[in-house]
C-alpha cells in the first residue's frame, strides 16, 4: 500500500492511497495494477520505483 498526502501548515489538503492488486510473482518488466481509494485502477512498473507511482497517484486528484 502507498499513501501520498499534501499538507499545508499541518493540515492535510489532499491524500490518495493505493494498494497493489496484482497477483503472482514479481517480474522485472511486469506492469502491476494498483487500486486507488477512488476505485480507479492505475498501472505501474515496479522497476521504475516509488516516485513515479506517487506522481501517478497525485495525478488522480482533481483540484476544485
């Protein structure tokens, strides 16, 4: 599970979480699927690291 949050002066203004829903063995080129707390599913290659996944999570936030 990964959670990304943005705080301003100690107040959380945005927060997004996702859990890996991919089954099976880890493979270097495999795209894993993550279910976001909004219900949508995003794909990410684990070999790319955590920062690109965090950016994808932030991209799911729609500012009002």
